C-alpha cells in the first residue's frame, strides 16, 4: 500500500499567487479505521480495527499527546508493506469530536516545506531556495533554511501542536528541554543578523488562538518571550483536513 510521496530536500521555487492557488496540500495514504484501545511506551498503540482484529500500530509522536490519545476514540491508520517494518500500521489521525487531530509528527515538516515551496506561506515568500534538515552545528539541525541573493538566510523551526483546551492551542504538551534548546539556537542565529522563525503548526481545526503552555513548562514560555523581544519571529498556522488530505488553513493569532 502506498505511503506519503517523498519530497526532495532542495528546490528552486517561485512564490507567486498562481502557484499558491494551485497548491492543494498533501494527500493521506489510504486510511484504515479502528478504535483506540491504548497508547503505551510512547511509540505503540493498540487498535481494534473495524473488522474486529486487534493490531499494534506505530505511533509516530514522541510527545505526551495530552488531549489527543483518549482510549475509545476512532483513529485512522496507514498500512505499509515494507518487510523490514516490525509494525505494519502507522497511526495517522484521531477523531477528538471537536476536530480530527493529526498524530504523525512527520506531517508538519513535509506540509510546511511543500507550502513554502508553493508560495502558500506569504510571510516566507521571496526566497530563491528552501532546504530541509540543514545542519547548523555539530549536534543540531534546523527544519528549514530559506536563501535569497538579496537577503540574509531565514531559519525556520517547526513545532507540532496538538493540545487544545477551550479553543486555545498550547505548546508544549510536556516539559521540553529540547524545545528550549531550539529557541536558544534560533536566537543565536538572529543575533548574527539572520532571520529566525518559530513556526507552530496546529494539527487540528478547533483552536482560535495560540499560547505557550506555561502551566506545563514555564521555562519554555519564558524563553520564547525573551527570544521574541530580541527579534525571533513567531508564525502560527492551523490546518484544514479531512480523510482525504491536509493543508495549511490560516494564520492564527497568538498571545505570549
């Protein structure tokens, strides 16, 4: 069964309105429905398929998944025929009643990259090339780097946000030393004269505003606010999705 289309790491692209209007987002692999029994060991989930079979699926999400891993909810899986895979199913979506929620943390980088390449993110238009997973130190990579002949590079770190409480999208959903390190790395790049952007990707459709989750990780929120005061930019987008595919929807307001 086919999976996601593979995108090349580097492209030259035009960011005009015509290209943007043609971009339709990403299509899901063929989805298989079931009921979530439990998520455990972070990377595993037991699911009862609609035909009654109980299987163990790979959960491609290292976060706590607070607010989007409730047993008894309908979930949607993709099936992969790679003989090297121990778990043939991958958990892609969960229906949380107020919205479908994307579970797969590979989706944000793929979709934001494709959207930027198509000119569908106006705030990141005007660059000639975009690269994914660029090494910026001996131990770190950045999600996207945009370059243009007449401007400094733009470094973009993408964060997947799936926690929504009372229409407020919140990040992180668990204490994240790694996330704090990413803020510091972006700040260093901004201090050197480059453009730095923290891109919060809300992989659901029931949020009205974004805020850092200070009640979960106050240090992250404090670090983000300090960096923004020193020039770090924040972009927040939600998505439009159904069981056919997913695309960026609208730029969301945020409150720090």
